[in-house]
């Protein structure tokens, strides 16, 4: 079989208004996340898939994020198979933080990557 390479982008390629899907668990999200991101933990993803398709129904690209890129790669692969324009963010939140990209918390505490 011929598998297409997984579409992925560097954190610098994600526009400030880009659509980010964060598939990390609740405790990771609470520590720090991209402002405006949609949070659906990978463990809930199939059950909550409709939330994503509703949020992405305008056809914009979905940038999938986890801590380092493993879980997001699996979700990206699934989304691509469903015909959704999705890309994996290389290096995940660790790369995002390392690049100095902004992060927030829901409670206003300093954001960090768990």
C-alpha cells in the first residue's frame, strides 16, 4: 500500500487566527493552551467528532495540536481520511511554547506546557 505522508506544519506557519484543535487531556489544557483553540481530548474524540465538524464547517484548515505531536498525528490522519483539511502541528505545544507563541489559561494563571 501507498500511504501519503502526514500533512504537517511548523508552529510558525499557524496564523494567529488559524483554527487550532487541541487533543490533549483536560489537565494539560488547564495548564496552558492556544487562545481560541477547540479542545476535544483524544480520548473523547470519536464521541465528540460532531463538535469539530460543526466548528470546521466553513472548510478552513484544522491545525491539530497535542504536547509533542504523537496524538495529534493520529487525529490528523483520521481527519484527513474523513476528507477534512487537517494538518499536524510539528512539535506540538512544546514547540509552540519554545517559539514564544502566546498561550493562555482559563483562570488567568501563567500558562505552561504540562
